[in-house]
C-alpha cells in the first residue's frame, strides 16, 4: 500500500526517505516480506527508485515503515519500539554513507553504479554490522551469494 502520491503537481518523482538499514534490505529484496501489504509497498518503493525518484538517508521511520500494518509491526525485526533499532540504524547509516559519500537528508539518485557499490560492500560484509541478529540474515546471505538474482532494485533508470 502506498501512503503518499508518487509525484508532485509537476509530476516530478517525490524523494523517498530510507532509514539506514533499509539501504541494506532493498539490496536483497525480491518480494519477500512480513505481509502482502508490506511487500506491495516495498515493491512500489523499489520501482520508484528504478524509475528515477531520488532517495535520502533518513533517521527514523521512513517510506517503508509508513505502510506497516499492525501485523507487520508485530512481526518486524526492527520495529522502532525496540531499543536496539536506533543503534542498528546508526550502524547502517555510517556504513551506507561511507560507501556512497552521501550523509543524512542529502537527496541523490540511487543509480545502478551506486547499487553495485552497495552490493559489493554488502557481499564482503563490510556494511553489514546492522544485520546482526536479523531473522532474515540467512536469506539475505544466500541472495547476495547468488549474485542478487531476481532482486527488484536495479537502480535509477536501469529498470
Ligand atoms: S539481514 Fe536483515 S537487516 Fe540485513 S539486509 Fe537482510 S533483512 Fe535487512
């Protein structure tokens, strides 16, 4: 479920807010998630990035969290109500900023080159401290090791 229009009045794509650890999760995303509503929204976010919508590294709930249902929140590994979530995002923010050179609230196109840089760092593990005890870790490990086959994020204008 999308919670905001994809475009403004001038039909420019609206910038997508992504919290630190979602820069990791999108790299291995291939349509798996907590509930159908969550998957629908996360897929829409990936497609909007592929279509050229800019992204920003955002502290706190973002455009993926915005579509969480109560069922999603109960199942979510990284819900904001959990004390470890802030620390996890801080680790992911630092790792993402180190790879991309973009800090918090700086809008940029997440193009195919940047996606490849992030995926390379993810594969070596250098950016994955935030994955820590995540329940999806084995799934994401396998996806990364398989060359990110069938993942939905392609990078801006590379869809
Ligand atoms: S292991 Fe968890 S936090 Fe890391 S990319 Fe996968 S889903 Fe996201």
